[in-house]
C-alpha cells in the first residue's frame, strides 16, 4: 500500500508540480508561523488523500469528497475546517498565479452543533484528580501544580507550554501569570494566581532548584529532555493518565476539558459572565455564554417543572 501511495503521490506531483507549488504558496503567506504550519499540515493531508484515491486532476467534486472524508474520520469540526481553509486558500493562490482553477471556490466549512456540550469535570472529580497525584516527588509536585493551575485559571495547553519563569509577576499586590494567548504574538494577557494556584507552583519550583528567568515554568524531568519545555503531547498524555487513575476514560475528556471545567465551575460558583470571559480570554462574550446556557439548560430545564 505504501508503494502505491508513493507512486500516486509522485504522479500527482508530476502532473501539478504540487510540492513546488505548496512550497511557493506557504512562502507567499503573510501569516504567523503557527498558521503556516497549519496550512502545511492541511495540505499534506489533502495531497495524501488525492494520492490514495489516484486523483491527479482534482475538481470541485474532489474537494467535496475530501470534505466528506474528513468529516467521517472522527475529526472535530475545528480540525476539519482548518484543513479545508488550507485547501481553499491554496487553490485561490493557484488561480491567482494562473496555474490551476479555483475548484474549491464556495466550498463551505463544517458547522459546530449549536447544542454542543463542552465536557467538564465536577468539583468532586477535580478533587479526586488532584488527590491521586503523588506530590512527594519532583514529578508529582510538577504535575499537581500544572493540573491545578489549568483547572483554576482556564489556561490552554499551549499557554502552559509557553509560560516562562519571568511571566509570574506581582502587580497591585497580586500574583499574575502573563500568557501568550491563542492567536497572539506576545504575552499581553494574564490570569490571576490565587493562593491555591500559586502555592503548589512555589513548592514545585523550590524542589526543582536553580532556574533562569527565561526557563520554562514547567519543564521536563526526563534524562533525555531535562529542563526543556514540555510538549503538547506530554501534557495531554499526563492528563489522560491522571483521569484514568480515577477511573475516568472518555474520548470527550481531555486536557482541554480542564479549561471547560474552569468556565463551568466558576459560573456555577457565581462568577459574573464578563469576568469569566476575560479570564478565558474569549474574543466574544457569545462564546462564554454557551457555557452559561448549558448550565441553565441542565439546572433549570423545563423538564424539572413536571412533578407528577
């Protein structure tokens, strides 16, 4: 099968000179590096699919079939849309340089279901999750501090990875962690480190030993990568393993569920919607309102008023 795919890929590349075109497309994009990498990943998936299906001259039907393939692959709506955006922009570029018609024109993305329920943990589950971590070791102290921080502040995995020692600052008598949020080029947002967020971090750093200001806040302790920045894969696996330790295993529960848990638990505890929006660093309050709507739908559902 690998030989067939390789042969088909070579044929496709010969027909369209596609690898060269992809390279020139990526070089021509005035976007952040993370977006460039996303385009590259989406196009690699598209080229592989074309090769598997022996398509050397893609047309509109091919794009629609690729879209169906992505939707049936179990990918999230966001991931499907990310791949489609890469393909659509690629063909806009090809048409612009008069190399190939824009066969992806007007192909629509995938809509996120309106009633999408974000998976989150209960207070009891969060307590169990933290309690099962052995905080007597350096790794345990790090893992506890990391998971505790994510669930108490709503940080994204990438924001945890990017955090450095120097990003913890004191302002107005409060400890803050400045973060580089999603789609941002600088660390111009912050989360508040309450005593329950900060204390485990300090305990971890005390055992970790001497560090420099530019060192990652959470670092690898393995012999091979000691002191280096954690990866997305490492954090995701750490949280998956921790959830399994308390007998929670679900494809819908992941590292990002800790962020959802923060939103849900803070709203349930009475935090104002606008404050939760700011803490989550949402661009639109409508995004935050989805959490509130789900809470109210569950807690105050009309079904509960039928008492016979």
